[in-house]
């Protein structure tokens, strides 16, 4: 009789422990879920807002300011390519307007690829892989690589609209 009572007590203790463990696990999981949910809803840290709209990249060496428009899976880039022309004593700057259309494919909120819709050169056929490295209120820093080449560039894109 005593052995049977001890078995019943052990079963009740184990049942009590398992119930407490499940309750603790459920509580911890709920806290973790709420933490993830609230951190994802922060506008400042949410790169999802950079998937659509109008953006700018400041002028760089040989290029004017670039205006980017993102609509669905397309990215349209407008910029002037600046060419210096020198003749003996004269030096002149020529601007050639460019409009490029690229397909944009988001892998996740911090990584996307760009592919030229109508490539004109061999280099234009390679995809551009872009990693978002830092987000601020109205901009993000990025690192971009063309295809599997060693060409790597960094920059900042500012949201205008």
C-alpha cells in the first residue's frame, strides 16, 4: 500500500512540474513573440518603407544626382553621365541623360537584387546584389556588388517621397 501511495505522489509531482514547465514555456514564448512584434513595427528600423517610392543618390564622380522611382518590381533610375572633353586649351563638360529600367527583387527586408531590363553591355547583364547596412529616418546605407565580380561599392539612398 505504501508503494502505491508513493507512486501516486510521484505521478502527481511529475504532473505538477510538467504543468509549471509548460506554463513557463508558454509565458516565455509569449514575451518573445511580443518583443519581436513590437520591434518590427518601429518605423525607424523598418526597411519595408524603402520598397516603394521616390529616392535620390547624391552626385558622385562622373555622375549627377540619381533619381530612383520604385514601382512594384521595377526600379527606374534617371541620371546624367558627365564627360569631360578637352581640346588643346579648352575644357568642356558634357552631360548625357540616362534612364535605366531594372527589375528589383527583394530577398528580405535587408537584401535585394537588381537586373537590367534591357542590357546594352556585357556588364549590364550581371545582377547587382544590394545589402542594406544601416537605416536612418529618411535614408539607408548600402553595399552593392555586381555579379560575382570583385567590384564593390557603398553609398546612401535618401527617400524623397
